C-alpha cells in the first residue's frame, strides 16, 4: 500500500470514528487544515522529479477532494442525528398533568367604575379630558374662586410641594376641578367634558385615602341652565346604579366655584343594618354640583353674560363601594390578590367606551 493509500484509509477510519460534530471538526483540521497532513503532502511535491510530481500531485488532489466529500457527508449525518436526539429529548409528554394555573387577571373595581362612569357620559356626548396631578395654586384654587386665605383651602388638607424659583408652592391637586379651568382656557364654548383622575388630600381612615379618584364633569354653552344639570345627573345616577326609577334629590349646598350649588342624593334604605339603593325613604349623598360661578367663567376668559353652564364632581371610590358593596376604602390599595379575585372583573366583560354601557351589572 502506498503512503497515500495508507493516509487515506487512516483518515477514512478517523472520519467514521467521529461520533460528534466537534470530533469531526478535529479530524477536518488534522486532514485539511493549513498545517494538516494533506497540506504536508502537497508541500513535498517540490522535492520530486517533474514526471513524478505530476502524478503524485494529481493523487494528492484526488485524496483531498475525497476526504472533503467524506467529511461533508459525515457532517450531514451527525447534524441530523444531533437534531433527532434534541427533538426526542425535548419531546412533550402530553400525559403529564397541567401545572396549576395562576388564573386569569382581574380588572380592578376602580378601573371598572371609571369605565362605567365615562361610558355613560360618553353616550351623552361628553369627551374625556385629563390634567396633571401636580397643579399650580392658580388652577387648583385661585381660578376656581378660592382666593388665598379662603377657608376652603384649609378644608382641602392640601399636600404642598417644595416651592419653585418664584416661591410658589405646587400642590397635589385636591380635586379634578382644575381641569375645568385648563379646558376653558384652552378652548371656546361649547364644552362637554368628563374628567376622571387621581386626587390627593391629607386624610386617612376607612372612608378616606390620601390618594383617591374623582370624576369631574363640565358643560358650557348658550342657555345651559339648572334643568340641564338636573336632567343630566338624574339620568347618570339611574344608569350607573341600574335602577330606572331611582329617586334623586338636589339639596342646596355651597362650593366657591358654583352658584347655585347642589349636593345630589339618591334614595336608599338602611333598614336592618344593610344599605339598599333605590328602596326606602332614606337619602345618600353621592356627588357635588352647581352652575359654574360667573367669576370662574371670567377667570377663564369666557363672558358670563353670554355663556353659562354646570359642573359636577364625584368620588369614584365611594361610587364603587356603593355599587359593589365594598366596605372599606383602604382595601382598594392593599394590592391583595384574594381581594381582587373577589371584587375584580373579568376584563372581557368590560364594555368598550365607544359602544357605551349596555350592562351595568357586576360579573
Ligand atoms: N370639586 C368638588 C369637590 O372636590 C366637587 C364639585 C365639582 C362640586 C364641580 C361642584 C362642581 O368636592
């Protein structure tokens, strides 16, 4: 057997003995690499006689081509085998019992309540407006006819932030009413907006949280009067609680930014310790409202002789507690999954805003 034949049979044996792609790569380098055995053969050609050189040169090149082909074939086989092994290792055992599911998520009752409130007003043609949580004194108080030293400022238990360069203290808005001002200063009448958002007051017990939510409403236009306010809010209360003949009462009240002002109560019964909405002859206060004060209209650049309108504001937590029977306001923010599972909503159940609210019932 010639040297080349011997070399070939050694290399073929090594290729067949390679059982992994890594081993095969070693063989390839050993045979075909720059410093490999076949290159070494080619380098010896220079020292041969010309007639020998031609023959040996051809033989070495044939060997090189054969070995290259054999390595390629072996590579294909080993890759297929590796893939097969991987697939069988990772095969799913469909007979295994399923892992316990974490369950579907639930929509927080506050998000749900905000959806419901805004959907009812969207059906009445209101647009949603929003404003910043950190407000200036002007938007939160002064423009709303609550000048410095006004006692209403104390009642709001305001959180003040560090004064800015001009020495004025930004506030965490104590109500959503500053968005009324922002909207009127930005656009001409008519206005019809509903404003859901977070509000802040330094107060904490079973019915108060330092952060809570309100929904504000504002309607401005030609000839808007108290009758519009009443009709709009009666419709809202009946739709929200799903009681067609729900008694609704307007009780004179005071807010610096509305004149006249009215608190809105709904009929209920407290007999036997439980609260029943829409039955009995008791009353429950659920929102504040009034005709926008002429001074507020003027502060926002509107002419109170030409346009007027009404505004209202409601606490979202309070409405959610009443509608869904949630006894303690603090539990809204405890992030307790068991609570959410009980009081939360399956998200698919939520009506899309643009289609309005068709089903006000809890799931
Ligand atoms: N901003 C009032 C509050 O926080 C609610 C309100 C809004 C009353 C608009 C009248 C008109 O109590």
